[in-house]
């Protein structure tokens, strides 16, 4: 399975944290990422997101590029682990986009590669092959 691991795009400051929306620049980041992945011949079956607003909005913008669903999953909330991601994507197709948070994305990427945690800026992504 191909996993596209995405950190949510730029979010506005504020409280409560789970209700912070994307900024206009963040919406554009998410749209641009969706178009870029589409242009790279990605064929995801679904976009799974953290239930947090900024992740749901990021996933929604990406999903539009592929005309697929964006579905929130509690397992992808802040604090998600590689095991949580594996459980969430199980049975979801050959390619899945997962939208989460930092430091989770960096920690998951490091665990998958056995290397150091990569930078995961807002709207950043990495691609992995899961067995």
C-alpha cells in the first residue's frame, strides 16, 4: 500500500485548538498539494484525516482534486502513532492519503524509514510503501 502522509496546512491561531481553521494561505497550500499529487499520478482511494478542523479542511481540499471522500478518523487525532495509521488505512485500498499533525507525522516517518525525524512543515508530505 502506498501511504501519502500529510501534515495539515497552515492554520489560524486561536482557541480552542481543535477548532482552528485553515488560513486562506493554508487552503491554497492544501489545494496546491492535491493538484501536485494528481499531477504525479497518485490514485488514492480515500483521504483519511484527524478529526481536528484544520486537518479535516486540509483533507477536504486535497480530496476535491481526486473527486474522492475525505473521512475523519479518531485514530488520527493529535498523538497518533504508526500503529494508529496502519489500523486506519487497513482495507482502504492501494493508495491512501492520511492528514495529521506534528510531531506525529515526523515521528511516524522516522519509524517507517528508521532514520531521523524529517521536517514536516504545514502542508508538507511524504510518501511511503506499507506492507
